[in-house]
């Protein structure tokens, strides 16, 4: 059958239309590379060797096994976590650079005039763990209970010290909540992370440390845990009472660790990373190891994490407005 000129042109136009329709999705897919396609870097605001470092190496190994991409942990301590938060907020929004943030991520924005980042520049991927904060005292301090510690602090006003993992950190806030509740004035000594605070406690440079519950239980016989700031006893250390049980219900402010990425990261990337982290956190071997470290896995999604952060930010502002925590 012969085609006239008009029919031939029409047929070619139809083929052209079909070609565009068939190949456009493939071209679009090619322009949006699959995630992940390179190294995933977890930036922690605390020194290497501490609880956050260990936690993210455990999680990172599982993530690498699942996705076939290497995961590394980069320590960027200093300025109560502001250095790490600023670095991640300015990184490429592709899901390959992830901040592990904790309470100072919020308090910096209240305490610092220019923290180097805005909360709006980061979006939560999800919660990783709640990290109950506890107080522990050094070997050689002539007390064995929280009641005796309070009596000692009152008899040595302004001379008993406690360390935390940073100015404006959760440990700092819990330490000041305790000062207010007990009517004492222990002196805060900030460190660039939990590990150096515990080392100075072991060395006798400070009298107490207000850090993670896992941290104060890490050195039995050398550090004496006294109480944990939570609504219930921690599963891995059921022998440790809460501040509320010992007469100080006001001292209840959970530590936490959550994952964040730059705000412009595509939602599909955030959702994929969030789902995989949640899957890893409920693995029995990961859960057991994190509990030993003093981290209680909490595979919350981004929305629940954001609600929690809003509540914590409101509490932080109340404490700062009361004049208890300053930089």
C-alpha cells in the first residue's frame, strides 16, 4: 500500500511523539541518581571513642551491609555541637552527609547569638535513641548516696564540681535542674564530649559527672552511679533509681540522639534513610548493644521526632529564661 505525502508526515509525527513519551521517563530517571550512590558520612558533635561514635559505627556497619556503600563516622566536636551542625547544614542536600544531633542542637539556638546554623536549615530523618542522663561520682568522694551527695554539696557550697559533655548540653541542663531542685550550687565544668568528662572524673579533677547512664556505669568500682533523670529506671541498669524516686521529680529531662540532613534533601531520600535506620534499630543484636551503651533505641519517624523537638525546645527556653543555664 502506497502512502501519500500527508500520511507519511503524519506517521512520522506520531512516531516522534511515541519516542518522546517512551524515553522521557528513562531520561528523568537517569538525571536523578539512585540513593545512595557514594559514601554515607555520619557527623557526630562529640569526640571519637564516646557513646555516639560507637553507636553510629554499629548502625553504619548494618547500613553498609544493606546498601553496599561504605559508612564512615566523622567527629566534629566543639562549640556544643554547633560546629558539626553548621557543617552538615551547609553540605550537599543529597542524603550522604547526616548529622547525629543531640539536645545542644536546640539549646545552642537559644543560648548563642550566632550558632552558625538555623534549625530551619536541617530536617529530622528520625530518632535514633533516647539517652537517659545520670549522675555519677568519683571514687574517693566520701558519699555513697544522692542524699549524702546533697549534704556534701551544701557543706561545701560552690566547691563541689560536676562535668558534662558540653556547655548547654543535656548534661548541663540536668545538672542545673538538680541544683535548683536540691537547693545546692555545684559548679559546672563543660567538656567537649562525654569521654573527656569521664576521664577527668576518673582522674579526680572533678567530683561528679552528669552524662549518659551508660557512661556512669562504664567503670564499676571507680565511678558510683547515684540517680538517672528519667520517668522510669533504665532497662539495662534496673538497680539505679530515678531522681524522682529519691525526692526530685523535677529532674526529668531525657537525653536523645537523632539523625538530620540538610533541609533541601529530597523527601524520597529522607524517607528511605528513615525507614532503613528504623529497621536497623529494632534488630536484636543492635538493640542489646545500644542498651549496654546506655542508649534506648527509638525508631521514631521524622514527624514524631519533630514533635519531640518542639516540646524539648519549649522546656529549654523555660530553663534559660530562669537564668540557670548561660554561655
